[in-house]
């Protein structure tokens, strides 16, 4: 397999990271900022799965395969699942705040939310 | 197989008890009335305090021990399970967390009358996360507790949804700290890719002295992620917004411990994992950390003096003191670490007391801005007691006797001397003078009514709605006891410095990678000692006194600005603040993340160039 394919998951992870960061920095809409945060987090999913991937490895369930068979790393998959739970909570909480902010100020722009600065 | 020294009780309990308690309270909050919820929450935090104290006592008397969850002991050098390392420093932080939570819950007795009863369960979740964070020996576990702590903190910060400002503060807090969390996770993933391990001791073992770009990149991401929690410049921008709007008992936990736990994590991870990585260029490593620390002290101190919203001012003072703690850590070696932890402990009590008193002002005088509070503190009950506690707080921030911050300052100076790092004493005097000056200025205006009127700024003029019902403005015993106890503890720690011996030796063990490895794998204590620095106290007391005097002069030149000739109005000049610094504090989450990226690039670039 060409080297570029081994690198691909890492390149995708870096690309998602940059996209997410760019999106948050330039965001003019609170929901947009939250979604960009979710994109930023998907970069960690890709990175974790990329790290655990073994070429030709099968799923790490040893019920019906021999224990000497090559499998992908189950630890990073567990980490990724934890990560998914974390993201679900953070995004839910942030979206709830956006709803509250919209109720209070009728706006979803971070510029209108700014009461306190300086 | 089982050669491990067992801790006196299962350390999993200190996480499980508050977590289950929080679930219980959340489930029962519709049935139980407010008093029952408050009493239950106090009881649970007290139980956690007892459990943590048992662990601490066990780790002091019988040495450090390790607890492997589910009995998954390591096989050879391979740590399969999740280990909790019970040593005096982690256990001590857990005790501090439960003590502060207990005091904060006591202070919030019948406080924040929106009737939703969300505060108590969230505080307990926050406590569970802080306890787990300080005790765990597993890198991924640290991330999980970091996120649990963050999520509870976001919710606590935005609790007062009746105002727009808490939403802004909480949103910015959540965005920046989540980005920091993902940076930490990316760093952990890279470390796992290199070593195939998640236990900190095992990672340290297999990483050895590797310092290639990948390892340095992972170190950068992890360090910057935790420094975002620790509010180090330029990652600090979320902190004032969050502190200014969070309910007072929550501010106590934020400033007293949560921010400092970020620094604890940087220290813990550096010494357990990356110690040999940076050992090739120790001077460069200390200089990088010290540069960030000095910038933090400078910006935190200057902004602290320029704020007129009490909580926001104290928040910037926390930024400044977080920088001072990083400076102590950057002074290097076990001595620097011991100094940082001493400072952390004393600062937690002093800053908590100041936040409690500003909470009392908000409760009784119905305002939190310096302009509206002018001369109004004199009219409230217990004004003399509260005023003197406030002044004691200022003395503490300047690291002057008789408060225990002085002990930390002396240690940092001694460590810097040993490592030929210059300017640490100057940084401490600068930060101490500005923050003590700001607190003294507010004290003179509020409790003494000196001078003629105060300046103000935009953030202060937003103000804050009171947290209690207007018809109930009485100051009760539970408003006075927490701040008084905090100040008394800070004085007692100074007056009876016998505990310093334990902390010093525990820090020596924490800063020694082989000792940490040995403890994790065998569960046995490694007795290490380091010399006392108490003979440095007279010099430190002089420096602390000088900082206090400078702060006092600054505050006087602010308060009596109209009677001074123009060139002497230093205080008023500083009070106006510096426009670029105020512009950076823009209140826009995008800007904050931009500065975060800048900070990571600077830290990472410096690490790549100087630590290769």
C-alpha cells in the first residue's frame, strides 16, 4: 500500500482540526460555533481510530477467532466511545445555552451575547 | 502476586460517594424541600471530606500506596488496569477540594433562590471529578475527570440564566475549555501511539529520554490544554468572564482549586511522563515555562488593578497568582514543586475568603461593583470583622506575614537561586503588589469610605443581580464562618509550619520519576527528603512586606488621587487600564480560541526549537 494511504487518517484528522478551529474563530452564529466544536472533536475520533488500525486486522472480538489472530487495537476504540459520550454532553449543554441566549436576547450572534468585556 | 500495600479504604469511594450523592439529590430534588437538599449535600461533602482525610492520613503514616480498580494488577511492566496512586499530594488536594466544597455549600445555605435546586448536585459532581483528578495515575482517566469537572463547571457557571452575562461567560468558558480538552485528548492519543500505554508510570518508562518532534508535540498539546484550565496567558481569557458571572460559592471552587488543578496536572504529567524528555535542556525548559508565567503575572496583575467589578478583579488576581505558581514550578526541581504546592494551598484559602466576602457584599449591599459599594460596607453588620478579613486577604496576596503564601514565595525564591533563574523574586513582588493594591483599594473604598468616589469601567457597569431575595438581607453565621475559617487556616498554616516537612518530602517523591515508577508498580513508598527552606523566611518576609507597602502606596494614590499632584497619580493611571489589554478581553469566543491557538503555536514552536 502506498505510504500516502497510511498517512491519510492523520491528514484527515489534521484537516478536521484546522477546519474546526477556523470555524470557531470566525463564527458569527452560536449554533455554527457549537457545530464547529463538534467537527473539531471528530478529528480526535479519526486520529484515535487511525492510531489503532492494523492493516488486515479484524474486529477485536475473540469469541469466534483465534487469540493469535491480528486484530485492530480495542483500547483506542474504547477511548473513542468515551470521547463520543463527552461530546454528546458538551454539545447538548452548549445548545441549551444557545436556546437560553436566544430566549433572552432574541439573537444567536456571539456579538450580541457580549455584555461583558474589557 | 498481591504484594501491594493497600490504602486504608478503597480510593474509588471518594469518587463514588459524591457522584452517587449527586444522583440521589438530583432524583430527590422534586420531593425534598430546600433545607433537606442543603443538609444532605453538606452531609455528603462532609463524608467525602472524612474519606479523603482517611486516605491522606494513611498515605502520610504508611507511605504512598496504589489501588488497581477491579484488581487489575500490572503484569510485568504492562499496566492493564486503571491505577489510583494515593500519595500525600494527590490525597491532600482531594481533602482541600472536599473542604472547600463543604464551606461553599455551607455558604450557599438557602442562597441563590431560584428554587431549581441544581446547585447542590452539580457541586457534588464537581467535587467527585476534582477528587478523581487528583488521585488517578492513568493519563486517559485524567482526561475523563478533566471533562467531568469541566462539564459540571460549565453548568454551574451558567446557573443564573435570568441574566445574559452568565450565558456569555459560561459559553466562552465551555468553548475554550472544550477545545483545550480535545487538545489534551489529541496529545494523549499521540502518546499512546508512541508508547502503547495509558498508565503514566508505564508511559514514562517506555518514553525514556525520547525528545523527537512527535513527543514534543504531544507534550505541547497536553501542557497547553491544562494551562488553559490554569488560566496561563494567553489561554486565560475565559476565566474573568466565567468568574464574574458564576454564583459566589462556585467562584470559590473555581478560583480556589479548579484553576490550580490545571497546574497540578502539568506538574504531575511533566514529572511522571516527560521528565526525561526535557532533561536534555533543563534551562530552556524552565525558561519557556517562566516566560509564560511572567507574561501571566504581568497581564493578570495589570488587569486586576484596572477592574472595578469585585469578582472580576479577584478573577484577574487568580490569573496573576496562577502565573506566580507556574513561576514557582518553573524555578525547577522538587523544591520548586514543593513551593508551588505550598503557595497553592495557602492561595486557595485566601482567595476563597475574598470571594466569600464579596458574596456577602452582594448579598447584603445588593451590588458587586466598586462604585456602588463605595462607603457602603461601613453600614452593614459585622463591618469591622468583614473589613479586617478583607484586609488580611490583601496581606496574604502580597505574600506578607502572617499568612502562609509567604512560605511558598520563600521556597520559590530558594529554588530559583539553586537553578540560577533570575527575576523570580521580582515577579512575586510585582504580582503581589498589584493584586494586594487592588484588594486594598476596594477595602478602603468599601469598608472605610476613604477618598472621593471611584473610577469604573465597562465590565463593572454591567454589574450583577443579587443572588438572594431582597427581603432577606441578614448576614448569618454561615456567611461569616467560611471566610473567617479560611483566613484563620491560612494564618495557622504559617504559624505552625510542621506540615511543610510532609509536603516537602512528598513533593520530592512526586518530582522523582523513578520513585513514582516504583510506587506505581510495587505499591511501596519511596522515602525521599529534601532540605527545609525555612531559613529563607526573613528575606521572603522583607520582600512580602515590600510588596504590601507598594500595594498600599498604589491603593492610597488611587483613593486620594484628587489630592495628589498629577505625576504622582500612579494608581489612577493604572486603574484606567491599558486599551490593548482590554481589547483582547473582547468577550467573543472566537477571539479567545484564536489566542489559544497563538499560545499553542508559541509554546510548541519554542519547545521544538529549544528542547530538541
